[in-house]
C-alpha cells in the first residue's frame, strides 16, 4: 500500500507530466511557419539542416517548413511567386533577377568556399590536356558552367577548345565521368573518397579557380521581409546558432547528414565534407554579406554574357535583418 507521502509525490509527478504533455501541442500551435527552400540534401546536409532538424528554429518560435527544390532557379521562382519566405543557393540567379528588377534580397551567406572542382581521369595531368575533350557541366549560366568557363580562361583556353556538355546535377555529372561518357566533370569534392574515384582526381580546385565565389547564401524578398521582419530576424538567429553548433559538434553533424541523406554508415562522404569545410573555413555562422565577392561574381557574369548589365548590388542585399539578428545573439 502506498504511503500518503508517496502517493502525493506520485500525484505531483503525474500532474507535471500531464501539464508537459498538454504544453507540447500548445507550444507547437504557437510556432510560426517559415517556408524555406533548400536543394535536396547531400553530404553537406548536416550543416544546412541543423536549424530545421535539431530544434534551433523552434527555440526561435518558428516552424521551419522545408521545400526541397531541384536547383536555385526553382527556389527563386517559388520565392517570387510568394510560395516561400526564403530559400538558399548560389547568388548568380539572384544577381540576374535583381538586374531585371525582380524583388529578391540577399540576407546572409553561410557557405563561403566552393567544394567543387574539375574532376578528371587520372591520365589527364593539366588543363591543356582537355583540348578536344568533353566536360560535364550543367545548364548555361549555372554555377558548374561558370566554373568551367572561368577555369578555362585562367589557362588561356576557350569554351570552343572543349565540349561543354549540360548533364544535370552533381550525381549525374559524376556518373557520366565514371561511365566514360565525358572526360571531365564539374563536381563536388565529396566524391573523391569513394572507391569509384580511385582512377580519378581533382585537376582544378574550384576555390583556386574562383577564389571569390560564394557557394550558398540565403534569400528573401522585400515584401516578405516587410511583412515578417521579426520572424526573419529569428530565422537568421536560428541559422547562426545552428551553424555555430554544427561546427563544434562533428559527430552530431555527420550523424544528421547520414540521417537526412540516407547515406550508409560506412559512406565516407559525410565525414569528408565536414572535415574539408572546417579545414578551409567554409562555414560562416555570422552570415556575412561580402559585397566585394558579390561584385566579383557579377563582373564574371557580365564578362560571360550571363547578364546584360551590372546591377546595383546595394539594392540586392538587406543588411538590417542580419544586423539585428547578430545583435540579439550578442555577436
């Protein structure tokens, strides 16, 4: 038989549990939805999904609803259509849209160094060896296409010296190289540790060919930011805190990558990507707005004929959301 004291303790514990259970749905109902576009998770997912998958957004009062998009252009279109509050990806699409008067704003950048490069068969030793050969890129004007063209120019080659084949995403381009369909491919260095890459090598590192290129930024619109200013601040706070946490917790970040991407436990890519990003200082929790790098990218786009004229980059960025977010965090 329970003593009165024990019965009281048990009743208190049960009551506390009931209150917690009741509070959980109530808490979920108070979260504000924030719709965010992101390219399908790969070996970098641990960094990019930390805010959404490990409670950082919830602690800022947001329910981060992720929409997986095939590429940056789809994310941009969804933002402009009002279907997203933000999306993340490369800056070329936003620069091109801004030049044409579209309502898009860069609110912070967080992956500052590109992990991509030109991967080739081991028999190819220098860029000049690619003359007359094929390089797998993506659609004209895309980042892989831009990397290949700029790299060729650095070695006094022109696109007419090679065949630039639009093959699709990273996985498609890598498969085309492994299968012998092309002689080279612009792909992420995450494929280097795979057994299938034993006869391949990275001929040119993207961070050497495009040292000022920024890999991933976050975008919103002036309309969304005006309507949801405080929510946007909390969104950037969540991202900044999540990235700082990810950098300091290697095992957890790698585990999240495995979980999100469906990688096998023995897949070497999640650990490789984490260690490489840390080594080169790719991740920026303070979410900078590097105007000098944006100006360089715009100039390269202009030189390649991807935009008709240079735009006013000051109108393309919104520094206030970031400034307020970092002030609240104490950075």
